[in-house]
């Protein structure tokens, strides 16, 4: 161990540090291998960080990878996701990556559930483009951004790497698109034997008598009845092998050097187009998921269709599932959906309006079976309806299943016999307007016994006997979802809350609020709120006996909504110029926000991360400020 550490930091440095005469009871008088293997590795994380502050020598010792990997193996809670490649196996991780993974897992939940959540670090990233939409990959390693030049005549998708090694952010690749890309979503996927990042978006073009107009000049956030549009949803795929080659090259040679350009010419083109779906009616909410063990993109085709396209077969057509209405005398419009990939079904939320003079509004929650590889008209198998009040918007949380073909995590063979993952809970967030409130609907999985339950042959359940299509069925017990067992919580907003925009999560969410009458594309920010659903009586110990990645304990606080504390200068900036877009990664507590007509992108971290002095190869140097609430300029 001493030789290994010496090879990393320099043997002469450690000889001079630990071979000098010391007092008999000083910590640095202990042999280095004993200090690492038998003392520091047995401490808690907070104690290791405290030891690090003692002196420069112990600061270097606490960066030894073996210390943090042993601490990580002892940790029993959920961890942020990692890119699904062998590069991120525990044995291949560097000290900084392991330390970042563990400190985020320990600090984010506690900070977000506190009475006054505040940022640990804030960053300002100069993009040199006009930013429209941002999508963060789970775990915060990569970020996709939809941008245009300042003249708004050329549009691009940019891929950024975040938190690699000691750098904060670095652009890797871009692809030009025909018009402004919105509804941007990105996810790690395994397609045709290759690990990569799938990116899906929606764009518009004017057609018919309005074909001469530029669709990018119109707002995508509001319905425009006076202009006729044609919609297209495109999906690109970026190989993680190519991405990691770009990451390794970026810090060594600058983008303007001949060596860098020669290196890029030998790499394959990063973005490959996998699918394109065109429609004369609006396309919304593209979703990337493994369905029946295969990679698919699915999205809403309003008013009442869900379309599917297999990403592994580019020549195959896309298929439409028409969701037959339950009430024939009403107009139905799908506003949100979420695939249940292990059940071959979907949860759909519809806005239902009667056709009489009163035009009464209601919200329908329905479950439909699906047909991924054929056009079909489908009846719902379960439904519940809310007739009270009107709703401004509805969003459904992501169901965090394990990645297919994950090379960085445990496989089903790692589970003990008889032990399973805990099936995810479905959270549906509804913004009610009469009165103003947040309605949270929970659909908890119902565990069934395949030997005695008569529903074993129904469509909306999962069982390990189906693992030949999707191995993830092995790691979950037989379970089903049904709307009759849902729970509804109503949360009234605090005073001076305003109109809320919800970024959903599993039990916790982010809400940013604006003035109640502000309907602009970039409304002025009033506040940012942390939302945490407090467990009801009897739920505190529910599910804590699961062996594999226990559910993270929810810290109790006085109210479900708590105002988030941001740096004053940044809050004033968004209050004055408005918010163009905001995104967050619920796994690590990272929030990304962009102001209107601004080329800067702001990153807020609500989880503690290792803070080491670095210099970035960017257009500006990073200003390293130690302590909490640090602000960096890139």
C-alpha cells in the first residue's frame, strides 16, 4: 500500500513527510499503510473530511482511492446512477469520482429535506449561444442543451460533460438541427450492442398557407391557433465510447491545437440519427425506455394517440396506439403519460371536456395495455376521474429502473435468493387552479402471490418467468399497479406563492413560482421551493426490509414546501430578466437555470461535492473559493 500511494503522490514526498522525527502520539507518526488500512478507512465520512483539514500531508492521504472505495462498500443507502460502462466500475473509479458519489448520496437528501435548503456550490457557465432547453442525464455526468446562434438563424444540440475528474463543465460535441428543438430529453441506452446516450426532441415547421413563416420565431410554450404547423420528433444516439474518448482528450490538448483536430478526425461521427416521426398534429413528451426488453421512443400524438418507434431498427415504421375514450360525449386530450415497461401498459392522464354549453372540465387517470409493434385501437383496463376544479398542468415522475446491460452496477445474479428490488412508486403531480393547490397522486405497487392470485394471467403485472424478454423482471417481486389503490394528497401553497411550475421527482420535487398573472415565455422568478412529501402514519417503516438499495429515509420537517435559499445576486438576476428554462436532476440535487436572452447557464448544487483547486482549459479561469455557497465563473 505504501508503494502504491508513493507512486501516486511521489515517494520522496511521503518519505520526507512521515520519516521526520515526530512526537510519539502524533497522527502522522503512524506508518502510512496502517494509517490508511486500519484507521482512516474505518472512520465515518464526516470524520475523514475532518482529518483532511488537519494538515497538507493528511489532506493528500485522504485522497487515496482505497479509503473512499471501502467507505462506499460500507454504505447501505441508494447511490446516484452512473453511466453504464466498465469505466465506472468500482475498481476503475478514481478517488475523486468515488468521493463525489458518496458525499452526494449522504448530503443531498438531508439538505433538500431541511427547513431552509441552500446551495453548496453555484456555477456560471458561459455558453456563447442562446439557450432554450436543457436535459441532464441521471447522475449529472452529461448534459444536453438546445441552443441557437445570437441571430436565431442556426440551431444546434450541444453535449456537455459535467463533473469529470476535477473539471466542472466542458463541451464535447454538437449537431445542427433544422429548427428550434424543444421537449428535449436524454437517457442512457443500449442500442445494437453499443452503450450510448439517446437524445430525443420535438421541432416544428410551418406548412400550408403559412409555409413562408419561420416556426422558430413562435413560442413553443403556448398553443397558436392562427398558424398551421407540421411536427417532427427526431432521436439521435451518441456512443459512450466516442464520448469517453473526447473526455480523455479534452484536458490534454486545447480545442485549437492541430493535435486535437487530428485526434477528432480519427473518431466516428458522434451523433447518429435513429428515428424521425412526422405528424400534422402536436407531438409531446418524448420518452426513451426499454419496452419488452427493446429500446423504444414513445410520445403523445394529440389528441388521443401514443406512438412508438423501435430505435434498434431504423427501417421499421412507427406504430400508433389509439386510446379509445371512456365517455363518448366528451372531448379527450392526452396531457401526460408514463410507460410501465415491466407490465406492457401505460398510465395516461387526459383532460376531458363535455360538449354541452357548460363545457365542464375533468381529469381522467387511465391504464391501457399497449401494442408496441402494430397499429391498434385500445380500451382502458382501469380508470379513475377527478371532477373537482380545473388543472393547469400534469406531470408524472420518472420510474427509475436499472439500466439494461449495465456494465457498472450489480446484475440479478448478485441478489440473494428470495430477495428483490423494491418496485417504484408512481407520483403524479397536478397543478389545480380552482383553488390553487398541488394535488399529488401516488400509485404504490401491489405485491401479488403468483401461486394464489387470480390476476396472474392479466396484462398489468410482472413475473420473473418473463425474464427472457427483460431481465429486470428477475429483480422485482410479482406486482401490479391499479388506480383504485391510489392515494391523493392535497397541498395548499404558502402565502405569496404565485403560479407554480413543477419539476417532478420521486417523493420530492422542485417548484419555481412566478406571478399569478404572468403568461410570458420567460416569466420573472418569484421564488424556488423544495417540495417533500411527508410520510403518513404507518408509512415510516414501509419497505425498509428490502435488501437491495433501501429506500432513502425522508427527513421530517415542518412543512411540505420550503423556500430555497439562492445566492442573492443570482436570484435578483432571474427576478429581473425572467426564466427561459429550468431543469433538475433529482438523483444528485443539481438545478440548471437559464435567464431570458442570456448566453450564461447557471448550475446550483444542493449536494456537497469535493472542492479542489483546479484551472480549467476554458475561455475564463475558474475562481476557486473555499467554503459553502461558493460561486464559480467559467
